[in-house]
C-alpha cells in the first residue's frame, strides 16, 4: 500500500486487513522494490503452506479411512469367530447391533456415539468363544453349572476387549449388557444409572432379538412377544427411554430384524 498519510493507526489497520507493506510518499525506488520482493515471497510461502496443509489433510483422511476399514474387518472377524462356534445364533450379534443403533438414533444420539453402540453390539457376545460348543447348542435345560458358564460370557468379553483402545467404552458396554435396572442382572448387579446408557440400549436390543429368534432349546417366540416383554418390563428390567424408542421404531417406523446368512452358509 502506497500513501501520503503517515498515520501509525491507519498503517496498523491496513496491515491487519491483510496488506503486505505500507509505504509512505515520497518513497525510495529501492525501498519499493524490496517491499515488492518481500510481498511476493510472503505470498509464495502462504500458497505453499496452504498446499501443504491441503495435502496433509488429505493424507490424514486417507489414513483414517484405512484405519476404519481395518477396524471393520477385525470386528467382522471376531463376530464370525463366535458364529462358527454357535451357528444356532448366527447373525444375532449383527441384528442386535442394527437394532441397538436404530434405538440410539431414535433417542437422538450423535453419529459418533451410535457408531460406538454399533461396534459394541457386533461384539457383545464375543465372550462365548470360551463356552464349550456342546453347551451353546444344548437343546435341553441347562444345569446351574452350565448356566453359570453362559453368564460368564460378558466378563470374558470384557477381558478380551479391555486392552483394545477404542474411542468408546466398548469393553464396559459388553460387560454390562446383561445388567438390569432393578439390580437383578449380571455380572455385577448394577442398578439403574450405574449401568452405561449404551449398555441399557444394548440390553433391550439383545432381549428383543433373542426372543424373536430360534434357539436350540425353544422355537422363536416372535417379535410381538418380544415387544410385549419390553413393554411390560420397562422401568423394572429395561431403561424406559430405550424401551420406548424400541417400541416406537417397530410399531411406528416399521423397523425389521434382517435375517443374514449364518457362518456355515458363508463358507460355501
């Protein structure tokens, strides 16, 4: 900027507005040339910095996408590990994941928090890899010892996942998904708000899917029976808000549990 006004306040204002130099008339030609060169150099550096930042942001985005893809692959592999051992409940974890995510969305959760719930849902029964296959597929009534082994799967799941640094409390959600509002759940008999809201949502989704689907020891009870259980027991066993959101998406938004190919079918 070239001006005849020698005013420090005007100069300061102009520089803050983005000009590269402030030259007062009369000026020396060499001074003008030096100012122009410095201004051009500054402009070149600004352009180079913007290009660098743009490339860096693109690289970060690409790396993040790669990590997300890897994480999805690992989660899928862990899910399939359980399904290969327990083909009678094939697709259970994914259906629970889908339903829990839909409940969380209905409750107004952020996209990031819904993603955490989705991942926890996909892994919530990972602890069943420690249960003998003959117990998982037993058609008759379980003994107390066998039932205790089954109940231990949430603790085993926690132990498997606790060392993985997820951006969400996945291990804790998995640990608590069988806790109940009145303290009657397991493994720690937590009460009400002591249970993570993500685990309360997962608990509702898990019960609905389990009741609606076939099990070795009983035929499928159907979605209507499952929703009746949630409606009757909300506030006692299940979080009221999560239960109401679940009932709403089925009855008003026509949510459906999607059937998926089981592990044995995936091998063929």
